[in-house]
């Protein structure tokens, strides 16, 4: 059921009061005017009666008289009143309409008072004339004694006719006043309800979040106090909302900038909040997963077990969880803490996710590096140890065996020295690069590549491999020429090792956009795709037996990678088995 407005609730009441007052006033005015008119008529009748007394004898006959009747009727016509003469005994001896000698008016109030020596007035229905009459009676005195009474009367209908215009005027005036009252009451109620409507609109604006509106202050003290209170409330709410919004924005910025993923859950494992990192780690949309069950969002059994155990009240735990079905091979370190409300009651759980996939990969690489370097060092050391023991057991007495064993000892010692030199070089490159100690200057890329080709030419000639260079003359880069030459030389050395006799190694130096790119392409055996991601790791070998046979230390490509990184560039490889490989060094060109 629709609610009526306040104005239409108080307007009828106010209007009813105003109309009641108008009706009462008009009724009272009509009554007062009628009463005044009756009083004037009574006074007029008294005057007429006294004038008529002068025309009648003071001695009245005891029986009705035709002469008196004729006289009374003529006087009644002239004065337009009814005239009645009554003896002291109350008998009517003459009456202007007709004569009723047997009628007695002794007990009529006005006649009774007149016969008592006083004037009498009465108002009642006349059965003779069949109408309401106003009576005035005066005593007829003869020698200081009441001899009878004269009574005059007029119909009240005459008074009603005379007052009709006055009553119409009063009615018109009442209607006019009622219209004025309706307008005035409407204006008054409107003035009462308008501030309330303005405050209602202001409250709606405040509820919608717009606190810029300022309510005007009404004239009424009560409404003025309410308007001031609403304005103060709006200012306080605005300040508090801005504070809460700022805090929320700050918290959101802090949580979004964390490298750790944060998930807030309630006791039913429904998601309350997910920061950006957690959404990325779980591969979900943060705005779409709120209020959803964690089991429906992430289907990792180990993570579910961890969350359930923490919500069941077990001690704080940190576990390493591998999530299946989100990102293959992703490793997360998961921690949890209880979420409590302001009253200290348990409200849920805060789960912290830390992506340790890279750390895990680095740890695996470290273990592989230790294992590889141990293996690389162990092989020549074991060979040296075996040769030394063989010599001690008597082989040194055989000149030919002694020379052969000494050559093998020297070869293994050189291999150990090469491994140590490469490790020291790699370590120095990393340290100098991190500390910014590598000196760079504008260098001609053609000169650096040609120098690397010259240093590898003898090995290429030995293996009957042709080195072909295609290079633009005007390409320059900011580089350390010694290090960059070594990087190109390592790529050329690998290309020569894995190329068959009669093959060609192509070195192409071109400009691609704002980069200068060095491509080293061989047509050797190529590399399987599964080995490409780890090709630049320390001591990583595709074919260990062949690599050792060709004399590699397993650190050449790792050195290339770090040298290029110290120059702010990148190195990539493309390879197809049986068709060869292409290694590309990308550097920023300084040519304008």
C-alpha cells in the first residue's frame, strides 16, 4: 500500500480545524444577528403596543365588543401586527384575526407577566394562525390598577425573511473564508513539509555517497537543528569514508604490490579476498572468485589438505606444495595464519603463497652444477691418479711408457687448468657485471667479429671448415671488445667442433630495428628441442662423450650468455636435428 505524503496527512486536519472555526463563527454571527434582530423586533413591538394603548380606553368591558374588534382589526392592518385585548381575568375580548370570547390567555407567559404589572415576551407556535409567533404583552393600567393587557405579535417568518439576505451574505463570506483558509493552510503545511522533503532528498544524496550537498537552514528552530545535524553527519561520514577508502586503497596497493600471494578465507573456506599475485599464481580472476569455495577454484589436494588442517586448529605450519592443474611444474611455499574479527573470534584463514619455482629451479641447477663440476674434475683427477700409481708400480722404468704416461698426465692437467680458467673467467664476468666494472666503448662490430674469426681460423683449417662472413661496415655497439670477441669466438669454436669436414660456418652481422645481431650458423648435427632451454647452463652437455672428446669444458656457452648479459643484450639459439644450429647475439646498436 503506497504511503501518503506528510503534507496530505496534516493538511486535512489543519483544514478541518479552520473550517470548523469558520462554521462556528458564521453560526455564532447568524445566531447573534438573529438574536439582535429579535431584540429589535421586541423593542419595536413594545413601542407599537404603547402607542396602541393610547387608542384604547383604560376601562375594558368584561365581554367581547364588536366595536373594539373592528378598531383592533383596523389598527392591526395599519401596524401590520396581530393585536389582542385581554381582561384581567385572562379572557380575550378582542383579537385582530377573530374573536374568541371563550378563550382564556391567563396562563400564557407573556399575558401572565403583563397582568402582573410587567411587560411580557414569548415565542411559540400559534394554533390559530398555524405559525410561529413572537408575542409582546403590556399591562393596561386604570387608576394605578391593572385592568387588563394588550398583546401584539408578529410571525417569526417575517424575521426569517428579513434575515435571509444576511444569512446568504454570511454563507458567501464563510465560503470565501473557507477558500482563503484552504489556501493559507496549504501554504502553511507546505512550509512545514518542504524542509522535511529537502532533508529527505539530502539524506538520499548522502545515502548514495554524494556528500557535497549542503542542506539549507530553515527558519524553524527544530528543523534548523535537524538540518545542522544532517550537515554535520554528512561531513563526518564523508571524512570517515574518505579515511576508510584511503586505508582500503593503501592496503590494496600494499597487498597488490606484494610478491607473495595472499588469500583470505572464511571458516567455510569461501574466498573473501585474493590479491593480484595470488590470482596470477592460481590463474584465476580475482573479481570472479570472491565468495566462491576454495575447492571450486583450486583443485590441488595438497593445498586443500593444508587449508583444512589450519582451519581445524592445528599449529602454524609452512609447507611446500606442488599445485597440479594450474601451471605445470609450479612450486609454491604455502603458509597460513588465523583470521580473527574485532572481538577476537576465529573468522577464517589467511593463506600466503610464495612462488619458489625459480628458487627450486636454481637449487636444482646448483645441485646439477655441483654434480657436473665434480664429475668434470673427477675424471681428469682419476686419470692423473691412475697414471701416477702406474708409474710408481714400475712403468716409469719403461722409457716409452713413461713418455706416453707423461703426455697423458699433461693433457689431463691442461684440461683441469682449462676448467679452472673458465670457472674463474665466468666468476669474474659475473662479479664485474654486477658491480659495473666492465668498461664499454663504441666499437666497430665488424672489427670484433673479424678478430674472433682470425683467432679460430687455424682450428677451422685443421677441421677443413670454411668461415664465411657477411657484415655491414657501419655497425657500431657499446661493448668491451675483449669480452665480446671471446663470446663470438666461443660460438665459432662450437660451430667448428660440431661441423663436418667440408662444411661452412656462416657469420652474418646485420641490423634489425635498433639492434645489431650476430648470427653464427653451422650445418652440423643440430640439437634436440628438449635440450635448448638448458643449453646455456654451466657444464650442461648434449652429448657428454663427444664433448669431452672434442676438448670442451662445458662452460663455453655459459660464458657467452654472461658476456652478452653484461652488454645488456641477449643470446638465443635455433636448431633442427641433422640440419644444424644458429646462435644469435642481440646487442643495442649505437648507429643513429
